[in-house]
C-alpha cells in the first residue's frame, strides 16, 4: 500500500461526488468510501503493509481523506435536502385561501348578551346580582314600593291579574322589598327580570319585556352617587364616555325622581333617527328611594337612604342591535334570532 | 300640552333669553319639552284687503275673479272660496309672500291671471276654519300686515303630558310662567283678575253638594252678554294651544282653563239657575255638547239643576241642553274641584278623556275656584264691557286639604344631593316657587302653597327635589361611593345561567329564544300536547291566551312548528319561568326551567338524543360540577313512552329527556326527528358541585387491551357496567367504551360491546405474565357472569 493509493482514492471520490444528484446516490457513495467494507476501511486494513517510515504520513493522509469525505458528503446531503424541499415548495399548489368558511355556532338572545355586559360592570363594582319571580303579590308589586291603592298603574288595563289574586309583575321594583329585607340596610344589588303590562302589541309596545333594576342603600347616599353609577353603566354599555342629563320625573317609589337621558351615542347629540332627532335617549328612570319604601322594608329612613334605577332594557337592546320591531324579542323567529351569535 | 310663549310673556318677562336656552333649562328643571314650533314663521306678507268686486270666472263653476284693495294697489285675485262677497275684508297674501303651505306666486287659474291669495284662517295657521276665506269684522287698516295687529308670531312649546302627571299646577300657562320665573330669576307678574268683592251684595247662586267627592263648587252669573265672538288674540292663543275658538263664552272657559289650569264650565243661565252636585245612580243618560249619548256610571258625579235634572257629567263634559250657544246672553259659570279618582274612574268607564278630566285626574287645588271666576269675569268685561255680573261669588266649600308645613334643615338638601347648596339658594328658590318660609336659623319652616299641596309635596324629600332641580342636575359632580370591600353573595341560578346558555350556543349550536309566559292551548290541542295551567289571566285580551304555562317544551315545539319550513335543523333552547302549581295558600309555585329541543331532518332520533344527553351531561359536569344520569321513569305525555327518561343525580330529580311521541311528531311534521329535554334549572344550579381534583398518572408504561364482549342485545350499558364493576384487579386503572356492534345475521339476539381496558401500575412496568394473567382472570370472570368474548 502506498501513499499514491490515497491520492487515487481522493481523485476517484472527487469524481464520484461531483456526479451525485440524489440522496440515494449519495448514500451509495457514502457506503463505497465510508462503509464497513468501503475503500477507507480497505486502506486502513492495509496499514500494516505500509513501510514504517511512511506510517506517520500515511496515517495523517488517510485521516485527512476520511474527514474530507465525511464533510463533503454531509455538505452534499444538506444541499440535496434543501434542493428537495425547494422542489417540494415549488410544486406545492396554492390553497384557495378565499373560500368561505362556516363559523357555525348557535346564538344567545340579544338580551342575554347585553345583560351579561351590564351585569359584569356592576359585579366589578361590588354589586350582588339577584333573581326574581315573574308572578308577584299585589303587596310586593304595588304597596311595598309606595304605589298607592288608587294609582292608575293598578288599573285593570295595565296589570295582568291572575285568577288566584296574584299578578304578573309590572316592574322589576316588585322585588325591591324582598331584596331590601334580604340585604339591607347597606347593600348594592342589581336584578334583571321580565315584566308584563297588559298592552296592545305593536312595533314599539310589548306586553312582555325586560328591565334591569339596581338599588344602593347605605348612609349618606347622594344624587351625585346615582349619577356616577349611571354614567359608569353607560360607559360599559356603549364602550365610551356618555354624557347624561337628569330631568325631574315622577315615580311613586322614589323622591326625588328623575328621568336619566343619555346623549345619543350614535349622533353625539346632533339628532338622528335613533334618538328621534332630540339628541338624547331616554333610558333610565331613577331617583332616591322614597322613605316609605325603606320603611316598608324595615329600614329606618332617618338613618339610611339610597337610590334606585330601572333600565328599560329592551329599548337598549333595540338601539344596540338596530332591531326595528320590539316584538322580535319574544318571537320564535330564528331568521332574526340566529343572527346574534354570542357576542356583541 | 301646548304652551304659547306670548302668553307666558304676559306673566314673566323672558326677553333676551334664547328659545334654546328656555327649552334646555325647562327640560332640566321642570318637565320634558317634546317639540318647539315657530308659529307664524311661514306667514309672510299677508295684509288686510277689501274685496271691491266679485265676478264669476267665465270658465269655472266655483271660481271668482276678485278685485282686492290692499291700499298700495288693487290686485286681481282668482278665488275659490264660496263665502266671498263684495265689501268683505279679508286676509290677502301678496305675490312673494307665503302661507303655511308655501310661497305665493303670480299664476294663471283656468286662464285668468291671479296676483295673490285670499286666505282662510286655517291657511294662516291661526284657526281651524278652512271652508271659506277670513271674513274680518273687527276694524282693521286696509293694507296693514296682519302681524302688526294680530299676534301671529309665537313660539309654542309642546310639553310631554306624562311628565306633568304629578304637577296639577302646571296644567295652565300661569303655572308654567311661575316655573320660568323661578328658573330664570325673573319676577312673576300678578294674574289680572276682577275684584269679586264688588258683587257681594248681589244674590247668591244656590249650590248643594250631595257627594263627598266634590271638594268645592263655586259659581257666578253674568247677563247681558252681547258679544259672541272672542277677540283675535284670544282665538289665536286658543288655536295655538291646541283648541278651537267656538264662541265667546265657551272660549272664555277654555281660555281660563289654559290660563290657571282649572277647567270651567258655562251653563245657559236661563236653563240652569241653581246647582246640585249629586252622584249618578247608574241610570243617568247624558247627551253631551257633541250630541253623543253616554250612560253615566254609578258613583260618578253629575251636575244637576235645582230640579235635579242632570246638566253635565262633572269634570268631564257638559250636557247639550244646558250648554251655551252662539246666542246665549246670560251665563252661569262653574268653577269646581272634584275628587281626582272619581273623575278618572268615570272618564275611563265612559270612555271619554277630555281636557277637563285630564286635569281633574291630577288632583287640582280647590283654592283655585275664586281665582278662575275672578279671572273669567275680568276677561269677559275686557271683551264685552256691557256684560253685567248679577250674582255674588257663590261658593260651597265642602272639603279642604290640610295646610302642609315641613321642617327642613337646609343642610339636608346638600346631604342628599351630594353638593354644597347654600341656605340662601334654598330660600330664594322655594320663595320663587311661592313656598312660604320662616327662617329659624338651623331650621326652615316651609309652608307648601296650596297648588302644590294636593298630593305633590308633603315631605322634606319633596323639597330636596324642588331645590335640586332648580340648582340644575347638570351642576352636580358625579361621585363614587366608599363601601366596605367584601365578597358578594353569588346566586347560582344566575351565575350558571349565562354559562349554560353560552355552552348550548357555542358548543351545541343551539339558538336561544325568549317566549311568552302564555299556554298556547290551541296549538297544544291541535298537536295533541297536554299542558296544564294552574292560573289564568283575568283579562287576556292583550295576551291572546288566558293560561299561564307550566312547562317550557310546548313553547319550543311551537317554535319548531313556526320554523320547520325554513330549516333542516332546528336547535333551540330557553331558560324561562313557569308556574308549576299552587301551594296550600293558593300562591303560585314558580320554577326557573331549562328546555332544549334538537330537531333534524337528517339525523336519527338516537343521534339527536345522544347529542342532547351529551349537552346536559356537559352542563352538569363542566358548569355545575356534578355527575348526573338518566333513569327510567314517568315523563310527559307528549314524549315517547319508551324513549323518554328522567334526568337525575344521586340526590335529586331534575326533569326529563326523550324523543317526541310519534303522534305529536306526525302532527307537527313527520320529516323532523326531535329530541328534547326540560329540567328545573334552579334546582340543578343549586346542587352542590364537587371540588374538581386531578387524577395522578403512573410514571410507568400503561397498556391498553380491547375486549369484544358479547352480551344480550337488551342489556343496557349501565347494567353491563354494574356487572363489570364486580371485577377486581390491582392493575386495572379503568375502561372505556370503544364501540357497540349489532348485526342480526351474525350475532342474532346478541350485541358486541368493545371495551378498552387500561392497565398500569404505580410502582413498576407491567410484565407480560401480569398482562396475560389479567386476560385469563377477566375471561373467567365473564364466563361466571354468563358473558363471553366475541370470536
């Protein structure tokens, strides 16, 4: 075995690797040179035959050749892999990324979606969220919230009276007495619910609709507090600061009583279709809880006071969703209802 | 209610304040203004003209060609009015001017030139008569602009009646003027009235009140009334305020009502010369001024003459017979206050809501009767100075309201409002609103004026409102509250309601609906659905249905029915309330329920049932945190007798799940397979859930082996599981269902249940022998229990 054999092998390797075009061919060459029965192994096997004085140089050269072959094969391999991937990429067919997708999901009732938003903001401010019945006693619905015996609201035409002497609650305030008794005299509670009025149906009137009521009772509660919470609620609902105005109103359960208007979030007060060109949306009757209401709930009005507000929920839902007929809200019309999905 | 600002300016000088500002402050301080109308804005260049000649139009049956003198020129005007005559003085809109309908141009009418228009009062917006052009009898200057003489220009505010419900004092211009005076700090002028003392020597009108529902009845008689038409100013004001001018006496009563807020009535004194205020026995039939007949209900108040002959329905409408006409020249004026509730009930019962009844419903102040009479006499004499008062102020004051005094700590106002409001502001404001005030230093003694004391103001909180509204709510800084930070109570039925709804919508593609509380008996009957109602509505005319529902599913079936032609799949749910019974005190037992309905034309009943079962198990396990199960048991008649089941937990029974009864299915739509469930949601939500803990896993390799177990085709999985539960092995960590195979030909009356057993140990890797031993033990166990492996 001579040094020239090494040079020959190197030349032959150079020649072989230059012709390689595939990973399979490369593997053949790897086996040919580096395999157990490969040429490098052959040479090593004949190391004994090398004259002593050449052994050192011979060894170095064989090692150098082996390293070179290994490196070049690895490099070639990487090159071929890259080529292969590039080819694969080149041959890939582009997706029709514009095809429509079906994000099919069911839907929540728009009241549910908006109620969640309102409820969340009040929960964040430490309010309890309460539930209430739909059937109520005359006492809870009227007497306990200071609606006197002869008040027009008690007339047959406004209230759905039931055959057992009870009634369908005409206002969420029907729950006030129970709630104040349960949580008072220091409490912050909101209670959404369905209420009923014996009215003819049309696009703007329903006999079954939603309200959301809130009460806060404590010591030294003020009108300034009431305005604060109303504004906070509106901000959460319309996702921006809303200017509000309070006007004198009249409700038996509060004194003083107010109508709270919100500056129309759609036109900013300039007047539009939604606000009937007035620039204001009448959203929320409210006021300081009437001393009689507190008294009837066992709370001393000289020591404690509070405020209450009732949000006309369906009107808000109509404004937010652009619904043009309130009757859809109680309808089975899936063509409308299924459009709402679960967020808004 | 319409408010004329010209009229208001009689009582309070608001000059220099823009209309926008008037509206804004009134809105914030008093009541809602729904609209502002600029009367007379479109009436331009309308002058008085005299018709010099009237010629028939050669080409038209009804048109005339007029020559009209408007001082500077004589205009040729083609006119269609039937009432035109030579020498008539009328209102003429010149070319270039305008009337309510628009601009007037020179034009040709059926071939004849016309330069201007003769106007009817309706065309000028100052009256209701549109049948002929104005026939002006009062002395006017030909050629003068009508606006130089008549108050055509005015700003009219429309106030929302509802926002005046509790303010009887605001149902007249003087009361509104008082508000403006307080809001803008301008003095309120005294109401010009006649001095009734002058007549105290004259005879008295006989008045008897025989009911407790009349507070006060006052009257005065005038004779020799020879002018029968109101002056133009009064007529225009009445029209702008939404009424019509009729004749002087009728107009006067209306005018005073719009002025001081107390309805009045005028009787022909020749017919009515004494008054009895009585209650109807239910048989009184009255023909009103509009010639309509009304039966006056029992207990309603009737005004009768001395012979007890009814002449008016008190506080609502006058009778025809005793009413005044254009010729009446002696009149008995009524100023009275009746009980608000009595009037309201009577007016509703008769179906007659009038300007008078609307006002009486608000609880008017009996102290107003002398004011109204003094005012009407003043106005009558102003128009007809020859008219003569022939009776004294006659008065029967049966029932008085108590005077109300309120002790008020001025600091109380700041305390409630949350802003510092000075004592000086409080005193000034209350005085402007005519409250009497005695300043005792730390305490004010506030005397409520009678016109606010009938029901509106009685406690110190009412005074807070008075002061705060004039302080302006827009001046109050919003402030948050300081409260003790503490966790708030969670109500599970509300807390979990949203989560359950969201899961049904997002994971099970169902649509939430809200349906009425009514029991749709016709629908149910037509589709053989039985549902009981435990209570009924007493008046169901607006609901259409009289019963209250006791279950939710019939409503969802109705929803399916209404949508079946638009969809292949209908998946709906509702969380709603039902009345499921009456307790021993006859009170409603109400439940908050969840109902879900999955219907499909493509899926099998078993597939739908399984989806629905998955949904409710999902809600129970992953929202409430409890394990539930199904069990055999009675459900409802509209469900399938075999395939409907109870939904239970270990401790409770929540409701039922199943497929639709074949008969109901056929009736609604046989194309649809339907699975549905109804459970007591509140009960489910209130079931105490478990604290979720994770299961630790073995660090050694686990092994899965499948067994195909052959068993009777009717053996339900739960019973198979019960058997397998008896098999004990240390290395068995659990098993799960892979597949159930049924094939009549191959397996006959058996089915093959493929179960995957998971074997593992916590302290070593399982050896082949251990696994093999498990297999042999298990097969032996099966054969002992009359089960075998398939193939």
